[in-house]
C-alpha cells in the first residue's frame, strides 16, 4: 500500500524569505492561534455532512492552504497517530506513537467538499495501514536523502483530541507552563486541540 501511495512523491516547497541552508539550523519560533467555538462548530458540521471527522476536515483545509502557498498539486503532510489499535493497549504506559504520511492529490478544479472526500479516504487508508513503523517505511522506500530535509515530508499536523486530566497532588498547586521548543524538526509543524473555547493551536 505505502509503496504505491507514495510513489513519485514531490518534495514540499514552501515559499520562504531566504534559500534553504545546505545543513538544517533547527531554529524555531512558535505562533499560537485559536479558532472560536462558532467557527469550530461550522467546521465540525461540514465534516459531519461528508462523514468526516474534525481532524479530516482540518487536514483538508490545511492541505488546501499548503497547495495554495506552494503552488503544488501533490501535498504531503506527516501526522502522528497514537497507534493503540487494540483495546488492551489503551491503558498501557509507553510510547506507541507512529507517524503516518498523508498524501493528497489536489489536481483538478475541486470544490472543498470533493477535496474533503479525497482527504477522508486518504486518512482511512492510512489508518488501515498504520502498523508499519515510519522508520521501516523510510527504509523500504529509500527516498533520496537530503541533509537539509526530513525524509518523506516537511510539514506536520498533530491533532490532540484526548482530554488531559488536571494533575492533582495533595498540598501542591500545579499549573501548566508553556515551554518554547528548542529545535524545529520540520519546515512547519502545526498542533491543534479541542478546548472549551473552540480550537487552540500553534
């Protein structure tokens, strides 16, 4: 499946204000943003009409945006997945996360609903083949290696939809603190999560 899906894949070329360095510098910056509850509800409703999850709808919008900015019809985005496909693994402590490669063909005069249907199918197919570890996929595909790029994709979309319970310890007040990521692993990484006040991301 993966060999056929990713054959002939293009590298994403995002417009930048300077040439790509020969060796990555990993310099990063973070820009938070939010989507208000009313807009988030409309996004959710549109997805429901096309039998797509909120993540699929957001992925379709994100890939469309990337296609507009890059001028490319072949858009590839990496996305981490929990990789706990069996019920007995849900409570097990450990890092099971795998990365899926979501490639969508934007060719043609597509309406957004048509694009969403393509992305929905791409996601469903990727989920059905999620057991192959990303490292083995790279090993099997043997993409041309470029030290200035990550293999297979340069853009990541991470979706957090598991509720995070507040940590409670007796006699201790705990509050989360945002920490700046020291290094950028990809050209662009977008993280999104549902909150009581809509969608939050950075």
